[in-house]
C-alpha cells in the first residue's frame, strides 16, 4: 500500500473536531482565506460530507475536494448538488495493478464511474498519478491516459521515498526527471494538459 503520509495513518492521538468547530474557525478567518481543501484519508467515505460541504459553501468559500474516486455514489451526490468547485482524483496505477497499489481487491467499475462523472462535469478538475517505481511504468501511463482521454488536466507527481506506509518503498529511488518527461509525452497523446509536479 502506497501512502506518503504514514504519520497521519497511524496517529491515534489526533483530536476529533466537530463540524461546528470547523465552521466557527472558517467564519473567523473569512476575509483571510477564500477557499478550503477537503482531503484525507478519503473524505468521501463520510456520510456527513455533503452537509459539511454545504455549510462551507454557505460561507461563500470555494471548495476543492481530493478523492481516490472509490466512493462513486457519494461523488455523484456531491456533483449533483454542486457542492465543490474543483475535484482532484488520484489514479494510483493501471486497473490491472490496483490491488498491488492499494493492498486489496477493488471494484474497478467504481473508479471508472468516478472518472466518467468528473470528466463529464462542468467544474474544474484534474486527475493525478504519483509515479511510484514498479507500480507506475510506461504501459500503466498509456492505459491511464486512455481512460482519461478528454480530461481537463492530468498531473504526474514525483514519488518521494522515505517514511512510506509500505516499508518496501522506503528506499526505492524516485524516477529521474527524464522518465517523468517521457511519461508526460506518452500521456499528452490522449490528454491536452499534462503537468509534472
């Protein structure tokens, strides 16, 4: 399982914060901030997310949602209610390698539905892939890019080794920049805007 924020995954000492506390915090900073990023973990697994998004929207703030796309039903609800201004969906690797990337069997139809929902939406969006050696190779980029054909933006992110959730990747060196540029060129055959990060 790839996660570059291991400290967040196993930190049981993080405090629980109510929606009211979040809203109060945002109200006091209105004028200093103009937007909020909802990220995770995976925010779309929480049934109260639409309510929170609606409450944030009522403050006049823009909202970006980061998601892995697996909870397509929730994503459909959020888009139907126009609760976010921007969506970024992570695509871990090609569908054939997803189990290797996330550590369990998944239903690819849920991811494909989310991809379709986002691509057909009028809100601004991007898809992102962290280029993890072994998990993301040239053929994976081609397969992902074909799935994303017509997407507004695709971002290829450099992998950072170090304190990863799976110890195997702790000492795996990131791809050299030239390799990422090659991935970018492969993806540009299907998607107009492909960025490196």
